[in-house]
């Protein structure tokens, strides 16, 4: 196991009515905030009105900036930075999913920086200070409610890039599983695929003697695998929604990555799909992850065989561990398909013609390779995307 330091200070307020505490929790940090939200689902469900009432009751004033789109854009971030400066706002409350939270984190960085906020995503700027961010979560997926990362798209450059800093970890997150009852089945499944991907990116490691976190990873994956069919059958199954929501935060607050080195190859590749074709991140992962596995499984057959037996209940085959390894990959793909997710680029509506461009871009941000479990060159990424195409 590797040495590590771990701190995940986001306060989690979990359960029915959690959003009603947002005013008192926010007042601890600021009395004048930016209230940031998405395309309208939180308005339609009545959540925004409950949030406003709670803020008002706690004596918190706010200025609103709505309209964050999935795969959030840097243009709105720039607008948010200007608004915070003009109105003297020093704290941001994000009401929504990963896109709203990531946009809020980007604004939080930009307000305290002299140059253009996109500099952070090109690694031209270092985060030295940021406004505080907090969250009312409406979709379990990205894990941004307790992660250090922000992922932003730049339409002009056709790029989607991430930036991480401990400064960006949200101060608190209100998580009421009931808020996820209104999620369309497709978004629910995309979220579950993303959660599973965050665990699998950590699970497939070259670091040895990480049995404790291996088991935490397996338990988290099995929880999502058990719960997703239940919420797809009954969107108001509170218990199953709760399991997924909490699993989604633990999957990405980096507890599961302690003492090990993650891969992040599939994420690096997927971000190029959503940058060019604006697909949902979780849907892109559902197509890329099984293809990545089919390409790299022989790098560590015992690990893939363990994934099959411990996560998917495949019978161990000591003489032919490769059979179990391949069966595990097949079951993952079948699970995604049965959950209504696209498992090929064609199903995502993505043609083959820009595969070389996506492969080049995927490795460019890592100095020529992407991923750690196997360091992939651009021709490896091309082959993975070809595998994902058929
Ligand atoms: O905008 P509204 O109207 O709210 O609609 C959203 C959006 O269309 C809808 N939605 C959210 N909550 C809902 C709801 N609809 C009905 N009822 C609700 N309760 O769902 C759609 C997707 O929302 P979005 O925030 O985009 O989803 P998600 O949480 O999956 O976030 C995806 C973004 O996060 C990034 C992804 O790349 C992508 O840009 N990621 C961020 C990470 C991080 N910061 O740590 C890590 C991840 O790996 C990921 O890359
Ligand atoms: Zn992800």
C-alpha cells in the first residue's frame, strides 16, 4: 500500500428534508451569496422555492445565476465571476448536479484570480485562493459534492478539461434522496454508471496489498448494482435512492483511493466524447469503460478475475482465470445495456471519423499518454474507441 494523506472535510447533511437546513448552514459562512442552478428541474420541482425560504429565514441575501447546462460552459462561468465581483458576493451555493457544482467551483476560482478562469483548465494558473462553495445535490453521479475537482467545457476550443484543488472541496452538501425521485430513468442510469466508473478507476491499480480498499470498492460497486434496478423499477424507492446517493459521494471523495494509485484512463477518453458530441458523461463512460477493459484485461488477469467473482458473482475458474475475467467484463456491459445505457459509440450517435482527433486530444493533456493501470498512447486510445464503436 502507498503512503497517503486523506482529508475529506465536506459536512454531509443527509436525509429527508436536508435542503431545509441550507439557510442555517450557509449563514455560518456568508450572508451574501451567489445562488447557482441549472436548466430548470429544481425550479419545477419546487426545490428552489424551499431553498430561497430557508436562506431568507436565516438572513442570507442572494443573487441568482441559473442556466447551467450539462457539460457546463466556461462562458457562464465568466458571467458568474463578473456577477460575484459586481455584487460583492463571497460564497456560492450550487443547487443541482455535477454540472452546476463544477460551474460554481470554477466561479469560486475565477473571482479570486486576476486572469481568465480558463487558465486553470490549461494548467497555466495555480489555485491560491477560492470562494467557499456548498451544495444542495439533486443527482447522484459526478461526486462533485465532496470532490476536489471541477470539469468545464470550452465551446470555442472544443475542449473539456478538469482542474483539482483542495480549496474546491464543498463546505457542506445537503443530500435528500427524495430530491432524486424526479430524475428521468436515463439520467439515473447515467449517474450510476459514473459512480461505478469512479470506483473502477480506483480499483484497477498496479499497487499491491490494498485489500481493505479493494473490499470497500467491491462493496460500493455491489451496492449500486443492487440498487439501480430497484430505482429504475420504482423511482420513489427511498431506500434504494439513498444507497445510490451515499455511494456516489463515497465513490469520489477519495476514501476508496487511499493508499493506491488510480487509473483515470476511461475518464480521460470519455471527456473527449462529451467535449465534441455533448453526450452525458455517464453514458459516454458506459460505452468507453467496457471497451477499455477488453483492451487491457490481460495486463492483470487475476485482478480482472477477482472483479468478476467478487463484484459479479462469477464462479472462480482457477485453471482458466481468463474465462472469469472476460465474463466479468461481459456482465458489466450487459448490466449497462439492461439499465438503458448506450454501450457503443453508434448508440451514442458518435461516428468513427473523429476517433483519431479524440485519441490525440485524450493523450495530449497527459504529456503523450493517458491512464495509469496501462499507460495508453494515442494509437491505444484509437483502438479502444474502435472497440467501443462495434
Ligand atoms: O439542469 P437541470 O434542469 O437541473 O437538469 C439536469 C440535467 O439535464 C437533470 N437533473 C438533475 N437533477 C435532477 C434533474 N432532472 C430531474 N430531477 C432532478 N432531481 O439531469 C441532467 C444532468 O445533470 P448534470 O449536473 O449534468 O449531471 P451530473 O451530476 O452527471 O454531472 C455531469 C458533469 O460532471 C462532470 C462531468 O464531466 C459532467 O460535466 N464530472 C465532474 C466530476 C467532479 N467534479 O468531481 C467528476 C466526474 O467524473 C465528472 O467528470
Ligand atoms: Zn466521472
